[in-house]
C-alpha cells in the first residue's frame, strides 16, 4: 500500500508541475501583442500637394465702354473666334459726332480770333518801339494775344477730346481669341466705370492658346510649393485624362479666409499652373484638380507613414535602466516625480519606429525625409531588411518599448 501511495503522490505532483507549465505558457502566449510587420525595403517616393481650382485663360480681356451710349451693332456671338482689330461693338455715335462738329466750329472761330489778335499785336509793336503808341496800348494788345492763344489751345483740346469720344463708339478686339462671355445685347445702353461703379462689361475675350489652372493651396502645404515644379492636372470634364502643367506663380499673400455655417476659417494661397498640353474643347471656369510634385526620391529606404510614431524620450531612458522583468512598461506621459524648480518637466517626444528584435518590439529613433500618400523616407536609424512594425494603428498607439510581440508579415498569417 505504501508503494502504491508513493506512486500516486509522485504522479500527482507531476501533473501539478505540468499544469503549472501549461498555465505559464498560456500566460506567456497571452502577453504577446499581435502586430503587423514588413521588411524595410527600397522604393521610389513622390511627394505631392493636391489642390482644387478652376480653368482660366492666361490672357482674359474684359471689354467695357469708355463712354455712355446705346449698342447699335453687336456683330459677334459667344464662342466666336475673333482676331485683333475686328469690330466687337458699335455704339450710337450721334451725340458724339455732333459734339465733334461743334468743337471743330469753335476751333475755327478761335483760330480767326487768334489771327486777328496777332495782326493787332504786330501793328502796335513797331509803333510802340518808335514811341508812336502808348505803353497801355502795347500791354493791352499783348494781353489780348495771350488770352486768344489760350482759347485756341483749349478749343484744340476740345476737338481732340471729341474725336476720341467718337472713336470710342467703335470697339475692336485687342487680341486674337475667343468671345468666352457675352453679357450685353443690341439696344442696351452701356455706361463707363467710375470709382464707385464698375461700369458695364459687355463681353470677355479670352486667349485660349495659353491655359492656366488657378488652385488654392492650404497654408500647411504652401511652403512646399515652388516655381517651375511640375504638376499633373485632371479636369472634371475630361475623365480618365491627365494633363501636364508647370507652376508659374505662387501667391505671396493669403487669400481672404472663407467663412460658412459649420465651417472653420481656412487660410489658402493662390497658385497658378500653366498647362503644357493642348486641350481641345477646354473652357474657362471648368473645375480642375492639380497634383503638384514637390519632391521626388528614387530607390530610398521607406516605411509606411503609420509606422512612424512619437514616444516620450525620458520614459524610454528610464525603461532601459529597469530590470528586464519590467521592460516595456514605459510611460506615455511625463513622470510627475521628475520636476524642475517644482514644476513638471516638459515632455520631450522622439520620432521613431518599432523594430522586431528577439521577439520584442524595440523603439528605434529615426530621421525622416519626404513622404507620399503611403510611405515616408527614412534618412537614418534603420537598415535594409529590418522588420518594422506597421500596424495596426490602434496597436501602435499603445505599444510599449520591448514588449513581446507576435508578428504577422504583410500578406501572411500570424505565426
């Protein structure tokens, strides 16, 4: 019986040990954090700033009247192609022709008065020199001549003004282009612009041989945009087609912020892009989207953008100093005990990625460069082939330094 009892006791102790081992293994397995990872490799990165805007001709001339009159001729229609010098608008010349005739008659009268004043002065002058005419007669004839000359000059200017006004009743195209907008009709009366009145814009003539895209770039991206950068432009009216462009102007002053219900004020800068491709059928005012290429890197080390995280540098140092049993328990907030002059030290964050080494997630500080929509360039801190933790996003937010991890390479099941 004693022998049997000893055997049962030994067997029971063995089962207890086995159970403890299984429990520890289970605990160890449950303490591992499941992560997604991929090997660091080389790729090409193209940094892009995307902005929306409108199509606009590089040369856009608004045709307005410089005089007030009724439109009696309108020989063009919207969409017509016109050449420099072609008649666009004919205004009623009636009163301006009458004003010119009156100015000519006044000039003729003043010219006769001037001739008479000159003859009178030329008679008095030699007599005065021979003491045969008084000083008063000489001064009077000289003053009369000056007055008549001034009147003659004023009449001359009045006639020139009348001629100019009459000429303005015929408005011709200043450029070769297309009538892109027609705002008036025959029979309407147009008025010139003043300080408080913009006047009547009869039509707009656009030179469509050079097309621009005016886009509004957010203030967070404008520092990346420079002259001569290339851009890929897509126009809503031409689906599945991309056109090449070049940045020709970057606004130096912010546009007035837009306001609206439920919208925050946004600060934008105007950027002009010249289309390098000829686009048949393109029209001013069409909506376009520009992808401005701000930087390009070929065959560089890069990681997914979400892999780059921020961690408290002071907490990382303390974690390294702890015993291995406590590693990974770094704090994401400043340690209240650490203070300077009675005030908590300011949290200093460090940019880096988590690399898998020996089954653990090790935080490695990195220097990064340009980024595209998916990846960001790694300038230093990593080597090609390093296993970088790329997800999930929720896991990366809370992942602790030197935490045990269970890896899952991209495209593979967890192992």
